[in-house]
C-alpha cells in the first residue's frame, strides 16, 4: 500500500547520494579509530531497516527504524527516507523480529572538501568497502570530485544496497566486487 496522495513526504526526506565500491579504506582512514559501528536488521519483503549505531567503546549512539522507498524519479541515487528514533525497549522489541543482519564500520573521509561516509563491512562481508556522499541537489551530486583511490561507481547497481547485501551470498558479492575493481581505471 502506498501513502495517500499528499502524505508521501509528510514525515520523510529525499536522500540523494552516490555510492562507490573501493578497493580498500582510503589513505588517512585509521581502521582502528574514528568509526561508528552500524548493526542493521533488514526485514524481508519490506522497505524497513532497524539500525543500532554504537561507538567503539560500545556506547549506543542511536537506535532507529528507517523506511526507504523509491523516489518518483525511479533513480537509485534518490530515495524517500523516513526515520523513527527509538528508545531501548522499542528497539529490543523490534530486534527480536526475523530479518537479515548486516554489520559495518562507518568512517568519515573528506576528499576535496566533500564528506564521504566510508563503510567497511564486517563479519561475512569483510573486505567489502563502499563510500557514499550525499548532495542536496542533482547539481551537487554531479559535481562530486573524482576520487583519488581505485573505485567503481555503483550508485545505480541495487545489488550494492544494504538490503540486497544483507541477504546476498557473501562469496558471490566479494567475487563480483573484485571483478569490478579489476576492471577499474
């Protein structure tokens, strides 16, 4: 069921981002410091994701439930996102539901004045590294500076989205990522 006309963006925001597959963490990013750990639970056959964000010391930074829907442009770089921030009891209740789990460390990286979130996946997807940057407008997205590290843009490739990665065969994802990066300029 879709939101009633005129209500789709009432509590949501439009997220515009580009996503890049990286060969490794960029220079200057310390894998042992300066990250937040994201533990996501994707609920199958829905547009919902439960997220817990913790600091390296284990302190909870954020608990939330997100809904991500396609944008009317139908471009993968644009999504309609609604977030509900949760207390511990609400989070614990939802965390008991069945879903697909995905764990990653997110680092901040600034390249030519643009802030990127760099995700180093953990557990079964260790070795997978994705970077993303948001823009307020189409022009801002198009104006992102070329990256200085080996990369492949995967913005329009839905198989590198969180929901797809959570349920994908890890060996197949890592093999595909290696093949894409081998062809990178």
